[in-house]
C-alpha cells in the first residue's frame, strides 16, 4: 500500500510523529540546547506514573470511569428523550433549550450552577463532576439523536407494531439493531466531550477531582513539559482506541 | 361484517382531514379506495391500524370496538408505499417476524415461512438481505410478512406506487391471486383509477376527507369525480385522431 501510494506514508508520519514525540518527552527527564534529542537519565517519570494514589494510572482510571459513566448515562437517557422531543408539539422550543448549555462558556455555566453543587455537597466530588459533565453532554446527545429519530426509524417501529410486536419486542428486535451504529457513534462522541472537558470539571471539582485533562492544563501552567507530555500521552490513548473501534465496528457497515 | 368504520373524524388544528367517514368491509373482500394525494386516505388507514388516533368515531372489527386496542393487538397490518423491510434481517427472517413475536413453535415458524416463500416465488432469496433484492421482490416480502400471520385485515397504502409499470402489473396479479388463496380482507388505497378497478371487489372514493362508498362497480365508474369518463374520452380522442 505504501509503495503504491506514498501519500499514505506522509499521512502516517503526520499522525504518528506527534504521539512518538509525546512519548519521547514523557519518559525523558531533561532536554537542553544544543542536545538533539531529550536525555533519559532515570525512570522517575515512569515511577510517578504508576505509584501512589496521585499516580497517573489512578488519575487515568478515574478519568475513564467519569467519562464512561457520563457517556453511558447521556446516551441511554438522550436516546429516549430525543424520541419524545422529535415527536413533541413544541419540538423546536425543546431543541432550542438543548442548545442552551453550549451558548455559554463552560466556566460561566459552572459558575451559574456552583451554588446548587455546594448546596447538595457535590462540589469537589467525583459524582459532582459526573453530574456537571452530564449537564452538558446530555443535551449534546439529545441534539445528536434527534436527527436519528427523524430519519424514518419510527415507520419501522410502527410496521413492527402492526405485525404484532409489543413495545419490548419492537425495541430489541427493530429499534436497537437499527440504531446500533448511531448509539456507538453517540457513545464515542459523548465520551470524547467528557474526556476533554476542562472548565466545568476544574470548577466543580475544585481541584480535588483530578482528571487527565485537568492535569495536562496544570502541568502546562507549571511549564513542566515532561509531565504534561506524560499526561497528554495517556490522554490520547482512549480517543485513539475509540477511533480504531469506530473504524472497525461502525464504518464497515456504511 | 368484518370491519365497520363509524363516523371517523380527524382534524389537524382547524384543518379537517376526515369528515365523519364510515364504511363496511365484508370478509374475504377487498375495498378499493380511490383518491388524490392529500385527500385523507393514508390518515384513514393509519387510524384503522392504530398508528394515529381519531378525534371521534368507532372502529369495529368482528363486533369488537378497537378504539382502545393497542396497535400490536389489533391484528390489522398496515403496508406502506415503501416495503419497509427490516434491513438487518434476511428475507426469511423478515417474513418470519410476525410469527416470532407471537412465539410460535420453531418448526411451525419454519414451515409457514417456507410455504409463504414458495407461494410468493421467492425461493433462493431466503438468505438475502433487503438491499440484495429488487423493488418487486421487496414488495413481495412485505406482503409475505403481512399475510403469514393471518391478520384480520390488511391495509395497503399505494403499495405499488414506486414500482415500474411491468412490475406493478405483475404485483397486481400476484396480489389478486394471494388474496384468493389466503382469503384475505383488505382496504386498498390508490390514486390510480385502473388499479382501483382491478384490485377491488367493492369501491369507494375519497375527496377532502369525505368518503363515498358505491353499491357496485358501475356506480363507481359512472361517478364523474372518479375520472373514469375522462379516461374513456381521452382514449376515444386518441383513436379518432389516428
């Protein structure tokens, strides 16, 4: 493939080089002029990555837990509520409300909500961050699935109903198989939004709930390029896996 | 009487879609309902199927009022203009769908589905998916899927509208043959005069939400609104001009 199409080589280099560069920076300790490549004096960065409660592994696992939970709950609720909205008399008004969280900056939005999070003792907690992220990911899921329900899938449901399928049978035998790809795409996108969310997470988490995205911003602020690279490297792994899964399980059906 | 529709009314806002529509359908007969696009034919069928709700009036089948009966319990199958085959299921599984949701024994499902496939001339296509068969074959599968469950009534909403002339003719013949074999009762909605005459045992004409049911075919074709006379005159003029 590469011999016949040299453009692929260039494309692959463009894709892989930033990741290799991040890896090089992450595991090096110093990189001073005029050294051509970073120096690897010890494995302190690697130790920091795997040891203790504040290790990157723990932060990575917490970030994965938050994003998976937010994505699953948003997709599951957004899918059904989008159906209700798609056939509601006041569809346009309800859709307009779904766009509301995106009209504000996440930090301004978080500031507006902060009182309630403090009142219910959710500020600075992992469930609090999950709820805060859900508040912006859920409307996105509604907007995404709204077009799906408008695409004629309801006629298939009605057809299954006149053939004798009850609500449960219709869902599992018709709606779910026909919506499988859309649900996967929705999950990927909701996961990515939650994964890279910074403003809301930082504000509601009050610095106590550390996610990888928050860590990256923190290290960049401290001008610590090696630890910023380490957290960035971990940060790109799930999106890359999702990209691969998207290509393997979703795009092959189109 | 198998089906009795009594004074069905439907409005969208101030716009009257169906105005006190009534009809009676006997067992093993097909009623053709002729009407232009937007006259309310589809709404009437959807209300009978339970997909839409009427504002007033009754739907009675086998002396049972179906007004409060859910769609899946009505035993009335609605066929869209599009075949709407489930794209993730094979031809066999599409036809077997209604039998599977009724949880019939496996052997019975296979036997009934195979027989239907033979009757519809679909042998060899059982394992194909809808995107691998032609428009006419898709419509046959849609018929098979509806008929195999032995419904009370089949509602056909311009089912041949998207087919070419040749396939349409073949499908009309097949439908006539199948309705005889399986003793089907059907409401057949179309905007095509010739198709209405060919497919029906009884006839009705719908205009602006008002339904006229005719006692016989003569009265149907002699009503000027159906356009039959215009059609005859058109061909006479063509003949004269030769």
